[in-house]
C-alpha cells in the first residue's frame, strides 16, 4: 500500500510539473493537480509519517 501511494505521489508530481511548464503554475489545471497532490501527500503523512496524530484533535 505504501509503495502504491508513493507511486501515485510521484506520478501526480510529474504531471503537475509538465502542466506547469506548458500552461503555467497558475492555470486552473495546475491548481487542480496541486490540490490532488496535496491530498495524496496528506494521506501519506497521516498513514506513514505521523500515524499517531491521525485520531487526535488539535486544541486551539
């Protein structure tokens, strides 16, 4: 599962770079891909980097 998620992150990152070079990083497609990459990175962090934070709520 971890390797599959890392592969998805790399694929999305590559796609974002290509679109950014072609259309600019402020294009609507680049922004959409950036948000998708953020979601993948957040999922990875929650699952593998900081799994103990997953069920804790932040106190403000």
